[in-house]
C-alpha cells in the first residue's frame, strides 16, 4: 500500500454512487423537514446536500455534518439544521448514521451529538439509549465521545498506530471489464469499518459501475484495527492497489520487438497528437527520420524510440519514455495503432512503477512533412529551436520559455514549453503567425485559450522581455534522428 494520494475525496463529492452493501438503504417514503433559513444562508446547495444525505448517496451526510462542525449556520438557521440532523438519524438508522459519524474527528463527532441533543430537547436521554452506536463510544474500550474530544482537541490528529486490515477480510475480485490497475483510497472509520460513500476509485480509463460496485461491496465487509491517539480511535485513509485481468496488459520492452525493425515502419516526418489523462492534456511529438530512426520530444530533451515496428500491414507499435512534470516520475509510453492517410490512429498506455499499465487512452497522431535542412520556411519565416530558459543559481530551477518552430507545406507547427522550475509542455499552438522576427502563437493550456508573442533573436543577443534566442537550427535539433548511431531508450 502506497502513501495517500493527495486531493482524493473531492472526486466523489457529487457522484451518485450509493454505498454498496453497507447497511440497509434508507426508505424514500418520507422527506427531510423544511429548513428555509438554513437554505437561505447556504444557498441552493443546501437542499441538494440534504436530499443526498436523506437518500444515503455519496458524501451528502458528511457535508451535512460539516455545516455544524465548522459553524456555517447560526441562529434560526442552526436550529433548523439541528432538526434536520435529528430527522436524518431517525431516517437512516443507528448503523448508517454512526458509520458516517465515526469518519469524523472526536471533536466533530461530539459537536454533532450536541446538535442532536439540542434538537431532541427533553427526549435527549431516551435518544442516547435508542441510538447507542451513534452516541458512542466510537470503538470498543474507548472513553466516551466527549472525553476523546477533550483529549484530542489540541493535538495533531496523527494516529499512534497504522490501520491494519483483518487477515480474514475477503479478497476484492474485479470483473473482466475492470481497468488493468485500480487504486482505491479507502476511508476507514474509527470503528474499524470502511465508509464506502467516502471511498474513491481511481483508474485509467475510469472504472465502470460493475467495477466500482464489486470494490465497494467487498470493502463494506472489511474490518480494520483503527489508528489510536491517546487511547482514542481515529478515522484514517489508506491506498489499496488492485490489479485487473492480466490479459488486458500489453507486452513491454523486448516483447514489443527489436529496435532494428524500424526501417520503413513509418513515413519520415513530424507526428503530433494530444492524449488525455485524468488531470490534463499532453502532446506526443514524434520525429521520424529518413532512415527509420525516431525520437520523441520531451522537453528539454529528445528521447529515443526503442521499439518502432510494423506488426502486419495495418498495425504499428512503438515505445518511448516521458517524465511526468508534476511528480518527476519517469514513465514508459506504449503506443499501438494503425497507419492512416493522415498519420496514426490508435491507443496509448502508460507504464509506471513495477510495470503497472494504465488503461488504453485514444490518440490520433497527425503527420506533417518537413525539411530538416531548412533554416527558414518557404514563406521566409524562421525555424528551429528558440529559448530563454536559464538556471536559477543554487536552486537549479529552470525558468523561461522554449519554442520549437517546424516549417511544413501547410505552414508552421509551433511547440511551446514553459519552464517554472521545470518544463511544462510541449503544447502545440492552434495558430501561428509570423511577422518579421516576431511570432504570435495561440494555444490551449490547461483548458484555457491563451496567446504568447515572442521576439526572435540570433544567438548571443541580449534578451529583453519576451525575447527568445535561437539555440539550434532545425537540422541541429534533429541530428539524433539522422544519426545511424542513435541509442535506444531504456525499454528493458
């Protein structure tokens, strides 16, 4: 199990995935009490959250708790919300309500109990007896909820012990439709159970409903030894890595073929196409030389393609590497597809730690003919690699811009990379306009349409503002593609 992946639970906030196999679903023959003052304070979100909590869907209950725990409501609005919480307890039942409460900190749990007692009034003692799981203690042998809240109130909520699953927990069996690798961020409550409404399933491609149901149904039966702090049980999260059917994986490394099979596999030229992961859009930039040698552009370097080959008349495969900017992790990219009139149409998979593969990601690479010996395009515009990237003293951070201009019969292909500590790119420009030694590009960066204007200068010129100096001609930049001694990427 690996460390917790950041920013996880937000992915489940509004997804209508009910907890599978975890307590009996609440009935739908009633409705929560009206709370107009609370809705006026929170807005349209409030009735939606309460409705989801009432139906036991997603994170609705946790969000309803948060309104009280974080003091969102005051006065009449707070009184109304207390009545809503009491109605939720009676509607959902002790088991489901207590499960959600034990995902809270002891301080948050105690705040909800105070709200329930305030709403119950004289009946608060009877309420405690009627709902023993909700009113605690949170785990067998624990002090009361209120005592644990006082003990842990001013302490950093880091358990003294790790979360340990029981050895007799049943294995999670993924269906045939599951992606090859699935990471599950499991929310373990203070009672040692799994709150599946807060459990996040991450994969590429996204897991279908059969996969999600299989995971959550099994995890609902799991039990853990919870973490403890000063004798009080705490909720926590951990990662669970699951492997899908082995048949869905592609061969890696030598199994793809030898590098000497590249001759004639693809027509020479520049191949460019976008692919999407769960976070952003990336651009694959592939240069194929006249001798069948190929490299990909992963700024600031060119990376050799180690296994470019034809697998029959209608199939092509290749393998290269990239460095993921956000994590600094080196990944292998496997591309398999078919040649088309415009380039290559196929799928891409990422291979990461211990050879784990992502799901297949569609990719379309468009081919552009080019003249690697051209110093200037047919229209007289500049070509080659331009940049203003510089290293920042002791930190070694790289700052600046890099622009690769490739002339083609259809105009320029411009590939821009921004450096803010490290490279972010390349991004292919949607449009390029050149006027003298000035170039303007318009591109989509992180879903936002933006433009950049650069002044292009010869090497050795002092750079001011958005000026870029010429670092290499296109021929110099692509010299590895033309070299017969090109080294292969590390695809073992």
